[in-house]
């Protein structure tokens, strides 16, 4: 038997020992949503997503163009967080991470 034939034979043995397992489909129970906030009206969109049980990464870069709207949005989201028991973290000035009750953000 040549070296090539030996390699082929070994490969066949290895393939016959492989057991393919079917992985069950895992459905995520919590989704992470990325929402761009460009106006104060987007606070309601973010709030609704978190109330529905989603973790939200709010991109607030466009809101920074209007400092009064940005500050109002921050205040409203912080009020929601206190009212509903959400966890909230400001990531720099441009991003905010919000998690619904029962999910904590490790700092």
C-alpha cells in the first residue's frame, strides 16, 4: 500500500468516526436594537423598544447638533429609566445604552 493510499484510508476512518449533531434552533429572548436619534420625538421610539423588553443602543450623534434637544432627550430617558426600573449608561456623548428591568449593565 502506497503512502497516498494509506492517507486516503486514514481519512475514511476519521470521517466514519465523525458524528454530526443537529443543533437545536435557539431563539433569542432579548434583542439588542440600535436606534438613531435625530429629533426629540425619537425618545418615544427608544422608550417603546425598552418597554417591549429590548436592550437599546441609542445613537445620539445627530441630536448633538441641537444642544437643548439633546439635553431634553437625556432628561426624558433618565426619567423613564427611574420610572420603569431600567438600567441606563451614557457611553461618551454620542451613545446611550438602555436595558429593561431585569437586565443589568455591568460597568
